[in-house]
């Protein structure tokens, strides 16, 4: 039977400081929980509410809908919730493309970019220390389970870019159109903050300035960072 302390722990994991303190994070939804289990992430506790058939959820603890709603971050909980250990980052391999994020703040954008990395086979995603936490519930919801297949690393981005031997591509409004570039088999793609783009501190490490050209009479000021990442990763893989 679930205890008050267990409920309190799960609720506390909505905040980054407690996720860091306990080394745990929460995901919701049967599909996402199953994906994380299939990918080998280690569960701490698994819960399912009593609207489900418990025989379909071996290893899950059965709780009431009321209790699960207390633990959930969603307005309409799915009835399946998993608490997982935060995995240790894997060694970064510089043999393919890596995406690096400079101060991405919106959870939906980060979650979508993680999913894009999974789709395009980018195994490593490097984040500046002021990028939103990848285990934020809204980020996890947007990843749709892809968080289990993309290696996440938070680090000082200047130090990381200063040590790499890969070419570093950055997106700028005045950059060379990406469609005119012959892209290599490996590199680092830096995507900047939603409001300010790539910071001055990071722009000094960019070796190739690229852009996504506008067409026709387009008057939009810029593209959403996740949309731009999708276009650029498609071009990289094409």
C-alpha cells in the first residue's frame, strides 16, 4: 500500500531541486512508462490506478484514482505513473552529429528537440547549464518516451565547444543558407535561446554560420527553435 511519505516524495519530484536530491524523476502514461522500461531505465516505483486491470501491470502498485491524481502533474491523469532513477550520462562520442543547446528555456521546445534527435538518430544532446531541466514533467510529456534513447548532458557549453575537434555550426539570421552548404558526416549543431538566439559567449566558438532562408514575401521575424532544429536535422541527414 502506498504511504503518505511515498506520495510526498512523488509530488516533490515536480521540482528540480528534489529531482536532483533524490536522483529520481516521474513520467506518466502507459506508453511512455513502457518505453522507458523497454529501454532499460531502472524503475524506483510504478503505480497504476484501479480503473485498469492489475493483471496487465505486473510489478505495478495498485492505487486509487484519488491517490494517483495527488501524485500526478496532469489535469487529467492517465492512470499510469512511473518513478525512475535518473540515468548517468554516457560517454560523448564525437563520430556523428551532436546537438548543443544554448539556454533553451521552454519545456515544450526542449521536449520536442529531444524527440527530433531520437527521430533523426542524433544520440547525444548537450545542454548549457541554464537550459531547462530535461526531467521537468512538461519536457518529459513532449518527448513521448524519446528521453530514454537520447544521451543528455548538462555542462559548461563554452568549455565543451572549446575542446571539440568537430566543426561547430550555429544558426544566425545573417548566416549562409544551409541549402548552399555541403555538410559533413559529423559536427555540432548549436541552437540558441528562444528570444535572443546564440549568446555572444557561445558565438565565438561557431566555425560555420548558417541560416534557414525565407521564401516569397515572408515577414515572420524568426522560426520557433524546435521547428528550426527539425529543418536543419532533416538537411543534415538528407
